[in-house]
């Protein structure tokens, strides 16, 4: 993954203090952490009703809280080629599974 942006400055726009402290020093690890949190927070933000979106900043969303057992959300994360993907759904009693199926495009 080629990093072309100042991820530290961008991270300061959407990560909380705890997440910023955990930002890795290495360029590749930093990019992976950055996009993992960005995608998860963006997925949660988009899942919120519009009136809640207007009152929510990305820095107020905790990545660890999304992953927590008491979270009402189920997060699926994956990397496809060089792109990180986060899918968020409401937590249910049924297990959620992501099935990847390659599509041939001619």
C-alpha cells in the first residue's frame, strides 16, 4: 500500500485521543490502522438516522465500542485487493457471514 497523505494530520480530524495514541509509527502499519478506523467509523456514521448524523462527529465514535459485546452493531471488515471495506449491521442473534464470490468481467 503506497501512502501519499499525511495520515497523522488526517487522523487528528476523526480519531479520539486514545485512538491517536495507538497510531503506529511505521508507515504501512499506520496506513492500515488509519483506514481500518476510518472505514468502520464511516460505516457506523452512515448507518445512523440523519438526525443523529447531524449531532455526531467521527471523533465521538469509538472503534473499540463498535467491537464491544454490548454494541448494538456487528462489524465485518475485509481487505479486497488494496481496498479496506467495513460493513455494519444491527446485531442480531443470527451470525452474519460475508461470502466473497469473484465475478468475471469480460
